[in-house]
């Protein structure tokens, strides 16, 4: 299947093979949106951008280190639209799995 621009049936598919090490910035979301897909799960924050939720085009978003159909946008991250007021947290526990790809 080719990489669609949007897909309402896409879900987080791949758990990281390299788990978090040391002090990682994570966010656990419930029913967040990305490219019309509703996703839930734990994601690693993209550190080159904002590490807290911010407003973009009138919506509360956060940038995560993830791919869409094994493709990474030019900005280097996926922008999740938050719906439930989730907030990132620091994890000092080793081996916390997080999603690295969203596809069908």
C-alpha cells in the first residue's frame, strides 16, 4: 500500500525496538489525531521542537518522534492534535516502549 496523505483507519503499528533509556520525555495520549487518524498510546517527544503542547492553527498540538507510513516529514516529526489535555512527562524508568510508526 502506498503512503496516503490521510487515513482514518491508521493506528500506531510499531513499538520501538530501542526502548527509552534514562531520562526520556514521553507523552501518553488517548484519542489524539494525526492526518485524520485517531491514535492512542505512548510517544517519544521530538526534542528539536517544542517539548510542551502549543497552539497551532487554533488546535493544541505536540511534536513527537514518529513516522507516518514509514515516512518522516521535512520538519522531522509528526504533529499530534491533543483532545484530552494530555501533558508530557519525564520518565526515569528504563525500557518504556513507545510507538515509532503510524499506518494501517
